[in-house]
């Protein structure tokens, strides 16, 4: 899986393969680095949202910090310009900080 350095995320071959396969299923046969970056951002964001879905259970009171975090994740596509550079660094995304 990828590693973080501030706002930069290093994608491994498996990460790129995941994004490429998602795009191919959507009919994109020769995806650009930007296509791959965007697809991976959406894929990773969906996982982060899924991992925080438990906060929406009826027996859990979601704090303002968690609400803000989850909204920031949902807003990533509109607030980001994902790019994949020649070193497979995913840039252009300001990932929100997960509350403790």
C-alpha cells in the first residue's frame, strides 16, 4: 500500500494496478497518469469513508471533528487536482486528518 509524506502519497505497483483496473472496467483503455491519480484518490477515499462508517451508528454520537473529516473526504474530488508524477507520487490532494 502507499506511504505518506505530508501531502504526497507514494503509489506502489499494486495501487496503480487497482486504479488502472477500475478505469478499464469503466471503458478507459489507455489511462493517463491523471486518470490513474484520480481513480486511486476516489478508491482510497472510499476506503477511508468506509472505515469511518461506524461513526454513523445509532448508538454513537458523531463529534463535530468526525463530521468535518467525513465531509472533507466527500469533498476531495471537487477540492483536489490529483496528479501522478514520474516517481509514482500522488500529489495535488490535501488529505484531511483523521480525528482521534
